[in-house]
C-alpha cells in the first residue's frame, strides 16, 4: 500500500533546527505555503547544543565572503529578535555585551595582538586590553591573565528560545511544522525534485530545502549527490552561578563562557570530529570544568546544573553549503554551518527563502554553493 499523498506546498523544508526554522519562517513571511519536517523535536540537534554566541569577528580572521556573511547576519539578529517578540511574545534574549578573548601566556598574547592588527586593518571594532584593563572590564577573571582582546559588537541569544520562536512565527503565518516526522527520500520527475517522502506520507512541493544538519548527507545520496558534511561532536555544560561573575562572553583557556539572564553560565565546547554519539562524557565534563575554572576561578562556587551534546554539521572548509544542487532543479541545500548555525540563521533564512521563491536574495551566497565540492567528488570517484 503506497503512503498517502498530502496537500502540496510551495516550499518543503527538511530539518527543524535553527536554519530550517528560519527558512520556513522567512518563506511564510513572503506568503508561501510551507511545510517543515523534523525527525525528532524542534531544535533537538546541533541548534540545542550551543551557547548562542553571535561572534562573527571571533570566528573568522581573514576578510572575504564568509566574514561578510557572518557580520551581516549578526546585524540582522536585532530586527529579527524584535519581530519574533512582536509576533510570538517570545523573547529570544538578544543581548549585546561584547566578547572578551583573554590570554594567559606570552604566546597567547602574541596571537591576540596579531588578531587585533587584522581586525583594525579591516576597519572592524576591537579593543586591545592589557591585563589591568581586562580585569577592570571583567574583575572575576583569573589574576594571571596577560592580555585581552574585546569585541564590543558581539552579542548572544538563547538558542532554544530562538528556534521555538521561529517555528511559532512560521506557524502563525500558516506554515505546517511537523515534529517526529522523518523525511525518507525525495519525489522526482526527470531532473526535478518535486517533493518529499515522509514517515507520514508524500508531499509535493515547488521547491525542497534540505536543511537537515548532519542528516543531510545520507538524504542527498538518495539523489546521487555527494555532500561532504560530517559531524563534529560538541559537549556543553551549564552552571548555576546566582549573580553571574561575568558580563561579556569570555573566550578563555580552552573554553568559552556565556552568562545568561537567568543566572546560568554556559561553558563550551569540546570538538570531536567524526563522532556520531552525541551523549556527553566524563572526559568532556572534566575538560570544560577545568578550563572554566582556569579562566574564571569564582565559578568554583557555582552549582553544576546540566551537560548535553550535539553534532555540528561541518564541511571540509568549515564553510556552509548554501544554494542549488548541481543536476537537480527545485532543490536547495542549507547546511554545513559548523558552529555558526545560530549566528547565520537570519541571513541564511532570508537568502534561501528568497531563492526558493525565485526572488533575489539579500546576500550573495554563491561562494557557498554545493558545486564547490564537485572536484572533491570526482577525486574520490
């Protein structure tokens, strides 16, 4: 017995992480009929295993399309957070308190100095801090720090709230959001993708957006597309600190620390390439705990609240995969965001939704086309 055929839509989105939900929301804002399918729960994957930093300048050192995309998306978080609050009543807890990178030895200070020079050459906002200035900004830092580099425009959000708000806002505009619904393959006619097969039936669509994180690769193989997206496991833990001892996002000795409004401090994150088991480990907890105490000793008085893990979808060049897949019409790919999914959500959501609807995207994403991996695929073959 063939699976039931569901009502057709304009855009079918595969994946309910922050990228998929952003695409669904922005497509629905343009009046499209949208259906989003998530195999588990909204934000259950990598989007739920992140601290929510919006750190464009911290992520990329060299000028180019990727840095431009990160910085554009960082700015878009402000109007997006305001729109989501108005549409859903959910505050995604956008906060611009800057990011402070600190060094505890001469080698680390030299690295920060080189980064500072590159930032200034590009005309970006950054401040060099000696040890005293860094501790004046964040008094709880370890006393033996040597120097700091401060990015005043970096910010943060609450990732679970952001994903939930995007999904709710999409639904309020008529989008269907189906959790516990696995996409098992695609409907095709010739070289066109015409819909998806799901665990609850088939759905025809004018355009399909594959935004399934690390699950995108096996689905792409169903169409003969080699998509080199692999997992990088990351563990993260939450500490209950009462009044948080830091105000800015702090990048320290082997960890980052992100203070939240509710008194938590999020410490992250480990990196384990090629690991598919997202369950946390004692080694991960020990590594993050030690690094957190090394950076902010006052956290020794905090309460251990929780630990969790996720699988970052990562490409060989650690750049996202955005755009049309070679050889197939009506199929768009939006994955491979590594640890920048939350940061990139606004600009990717807007741009991919525009492409899906035949409109001009607000950002040029041609540098991130899936076609850039074609030579790699040929080499493998």
